C-alpha cells in the first residue's frame, strides 16, 4: 500500500518540557503509515524557512517519507503550544494559526497531479485547505479525510461527495448524534465513516455493516497523535487487504502505543534557551 498525505504540518511545542515535536494530522499520518508497513508514503505541504521547518523536514526524511514536492516558504512554520492541565492531560494552549501555510494556499500543479496518482490513497484534513482540489483528486485515487470535531453542515456537503473514508472525532457527541452524523455523511456520498469516541472506542459504518472497536490498554504518557495513529493504522491495514474488523483492531493497538510516547511519533528537539 502506498499513501500520500497533503496539507497540515506543525511543531507541537511542549511548554513543560521545553521541547518541540513534529505534528499535524496530514504529516502524522504520512509518517505513521510508513512506520506501520506502508510500502511508500509521501507528504506535500508548506513549511517555513525557520528552525521549526527544518525540524519538520528532517523528521520526514528520517522516517523515509518522500518529500520531493514539499514547499518551503519565507515565514513561520505552524506552531501549536501544548501544556498540562490539572489532571496531567495535554491541552492546546495557543498557536500561530498555521503560520505561513495559512497565508499561502497550497496550489497543486500538473507535476503534482502526475505524482499523486502513483499512490493508492490520499489523506488530508479539515486543516489542510485542500477542499477545492477534491473534485479533481477524487478522479485519480480514493481520498481519506479527517474532520476532527470542527466540521460544519456546509463543509460536509462540500467535501463528502468526493471521499472514500471520513474520520470524525465524536467523543463529545451523544450516540444518537453519532448515528445521525453517520447517516448524513453516507447520504452525501462517503461510503466509509469512522467515528472515534475517546474511551468508548470507535464505531465504523460501511454501506453494509456497523463495527465496534474498543480501546486497547496502554501506559499513557501523552495522548497527542493517538487519533492520527488510528487513521494510519486503519488505512495501512485495510488497503493491504485486512478485513474491516482486523483493521480496526490493528488501528486501536497502534493508537494505544502512540499514547506511550511523547509526540505523535517522538522525534523531539529541545528548544533554544
């Protein structure tokens, strides 16, 4: 299985550790899918010409992610500041709202499209500013999309007709709301809907069945990136021929393992004093 991820990337700055970790949904899925056995992964996105951008690029190289089509622009890379709450859980405190990538829209050219269609699946996210490109990209390969928990009805109507896989964070939703959401997304054209529900596990719906997957035990250090790990684990397994049930199990195990390290996949770097 070969996966290409396009869009968001940041460094997550852990204030309590004075350390930064590469992150962002699209970037994490590219790296983690490669770690989980994908034959090839690639990432296209915009990074800044700063220390943080250099660290993002280096982390992709070290993890054997193809970055030949990455863009570097003059400005700040995306930064998210993370701290601990009273219960010891990591929370996002602030960000620079994507840095330079939020000011420059990623524009795909003919060379990019020729390159993209070499892959088996494309993953992107609500934060990746790729929505306008989906109608054309959908003609080339299946698309996976992470809505996080920030979707709107208008966004669903805009992008769901072009997706094969929709991932949604639904830990704050009631069971009835989740069921209504699944029905809505499928009616709009996305056949496979996966809703993560925190400690309640995952529910997946395809056109024929509903599947439930519980969480796996972990010695939790840091939950940041667990959802991205689940996506990477599922896509890598399912597109390599595993059953839905087995793919969900693999994904849950991978997500649990991610909770046992800082950052989505480690690769931390101390900040300058």
